[in-house]
C-alpha cells in the first residue's frame, strides 16, 4: 500500500528541517568566507551599517554595473 498523504507530508517536513539546518551551516561558512575577504581588502575601516548599505546597492545594481559606475568616479 502506498504512503498516505499525511505520511508524505510528515516526511517532507523532516526533509525540510534537515535542509534548513544545512542552509544555516552553509550560511555560517559563507559569512566567514565573505568576512575574510572584506577584512583582506580593508573593509573593516567602513562602518558596518554603511558597508551593508554599499553591498545592498551593489546587489541591487548588479556587480558589473556597480563596478562601471565606481570606475567612472575613481
């Protein structure tokens, strides 16, 4: 007999919990990598709130467009 929808839903919830835990772990690892890259280029001299604002704008514009605009001003 095939699994009922209730059992399938319960299994799916379990799988989602495993994926959520894995995502949290990978986010921590990514944060470490990103933090190291920022420190390497001297971003620790920028206030965290301003750095977050800068990164939000870069994400919004796209990396290539942001670089083009910055190169025009530099």
